[in-house]
C-alpha cells in the first residue's frame, strides 16, 4: 500500500484517502483547523479513521463528477458562473481563516446536487505548520494577495485558451504587446493601473505599495529589473504576483491584446468578480490612489 492511496467504493458511495500517520498536512488541516470552524456548505466534511497499521484514513462521500469532467460534457455559462460563486466563497472562507489551498485546478473541484465543492488539501498551508522563513513569507503574501481566488479566476478565463498562458515565467513577448497597446492607448494604462492597485489591500503595506509603484514605472520599458531591490525574496515574489495579476487583468479587460477569444457575457462575469474584490480592497486602502496617472 502506498503512503498516499485513494480507494473508491461505488457501492457504499464513499472515497477513502489513506495516509501514513503523522505525515500529512491534509490530516492536520482538517483535524486542527477546518473541523473546528463553521464550514457551512463550502466543503465535503470527511470522517477521519484511525487504522491499526500506522495509517490514517480520510473518508468522504463520493460526488458525481469533477468540474474537469463536467466541463468536458457541458459548456454552460450558468454552470461556470455557479462554480465561480461556490468556489470563491470557499476560498474567501479559507483565506479569512488563514489557510492557503495552493492547488486550484478543475480536478480538485467536485460537482454534486447542483453545488461545487473544493477538495484536496495536500498542498495547503497554514502558518502554524511552517518552519522556514521563506515559506512563511510566501504564505503571508499569498494570504495578503488572496492568491487562491485569483488563480481560480485565471483557471476559468484560460480554460479553453491554455496555449495563451505564460510559460516558465517568460513575460518578454507579452511585455512587448503591453508596450505596443498602452503606448497607443494611454487612458487604458491609467485604467489598468487603477484596477491593479485596487486588487491588493495596501492598508498598512506602504513598502508593498512602493514596490507596485516601481513595477509600474518599469514594466513598459526594456528594463529587466522590475523590483526596487534585487535579491530580496519578498520583493521577488511580489513582482511575480504583480506580473501574474497584470496578465490576468489585461486579458480580461483587453482580451484583444493577446488574442483571447472571450464572449462579452463571460467577460462581464469575470470583470464583476474582479471588481467585487477591488471594492473590498478599495475600502481598506488609503483614499489617495497613488496610481491614477
């Protein structure tokens, strides 16, 4: 038996995930964190069974299908809207309680009884289980930036256009497209900076706000340095977050920049999701937006 095995019993309508005892963050997250919270209908509540052979079994009800299988058969706007609604609520709940899921993809989203559920906490992070200072910094930035939620949006936006996604953090070509577009459409760049700024909560984060200002001053140039100081891990991760967020935002607001085939109906849906997060952050940020021009 492997250290991490999955067994499905269709007759009993259950699925079991088997772990080696005391060696799974997923068991710790469930036992110490999630089961002590009012989970509502965000997740499928598992049972935890102690076995006699130094193993722990995580057992839950078997759902009908994953979002991956569902969208292979059906490509309905209503289903996509429902999935975003349900999983965003789950991710906001996790974020509020200091948990990073860290593995957002369609096979980790299940659909049953007209509801979408988030599963698989094998790569989840909580501050209580982190020892390395770099892991703690990464975790804190992911919680602060609501990274799980934006990865969900990115997943949905590029579901049929994965070829357009950035590979290996190579932004060279897309930066050229940004320069071409925003040089010709200067008001679009002002608009973009405003929205990107609002996608983060900069209250009590003056140094992060400074990093974004530096990023804005360099991204439309040929400069390879987008961080105010090289070699600082936190700044490097921030810069990566800014790049990913800018790529998502320009793709949603101006899909023609990268040739993204996006219906007006879906574009409006993604914009509403983005703007709802921006409104929440805008209420926390300083009233003076530094990036209006």
